[in-house]
C-alpha cells in the first residue's frame, strides 16, 4: 500500500463507507503514519480539548434526544461534560451516537426526535461537531475499552484530516493532539496483541 487512501477526498463531501476494505498488513501502518505525520506537521502544535461549560444532567440529555429538535452541539457538550462523572449511565446514549455516525459518517447540526436525520443535507459542515465527537469517543474508548467507540474515533480522525485546512487555529491544535493520541492508542493496542507496528 503506497498511500493511505482513506483521506484522499473530503470525507464530509464524499463519506467513505469503509466496506470491504482490503488488508495490507504492515505496509498499511507505514502509509497511515506517513499520512498522519504530513497532516500533523502542518497543524502548528497541540491543544487540549476545551472544558465543557454544560451543566446538563443525564436526565436532561435523555430529554434532549427525545425533544422535537435535537441541537447536536449542545448534546455533544452535555455528553462530554458528563463523561467523567456518569459514564456508565451514558452507555446507551453513546451507543445511539455510534449507530448514528456509522450510518452516514457525518454529523448534522440538528436532528429530529430520537436522532432522526433531517432532510437538509447541507447542515453537515460544522467542523466543531466532528472535533468534539472525536474527543468524546476518545474518552469513551479510554474509559469503557469499547472497540466500536475506538472505530468511530479512528474514522473521525480520517474525516478531520481530510478537512484539516478548513479548521481554525485552535481547532487545528486540537486535531494535532488527537492525531498523537490516536497513534498512542493504536500502539498500545498492538502491544496488547503482541504486534510490532513501529
């Protein structure tokens, strides 16, 4: 595998299904690391994710998902803000978010009741949603050791790398940190499986 093909195009404009992905073995990791380094080197340093200013409770989050219109940014802040305190209670909500992303590989700025997608396909360009979602699924994987969350995290990093030039300065630094965290988590997983990838 000469190039990491998953970020050749803007993945919000043309989402990758990841269906029937070929197996390339060790060469895949070489291509992946090269692609990530190319993006990382242009991002200008790292920054931690901003603290959530959300004061929503778990009950508020459940009510939010069942309201007539779901504001995704508010929902994500509420979920992120509750992960350290109530991550077990958030498991069913996280599961819904995983399923939602895996269907379309996009985040809409608003959803209808129960996270049903609106007919407006132009509301998928709010890049802050993709960043905050990556930060959510990073935390979820670390806390739950939940492989589907890690899978979504990896796909979100692909998506963010494909639109990295459109991020603002602070967002680029947050992506840089996520890229380093992605690498660390993959290496940690490889070590657990007695695989040498670096």
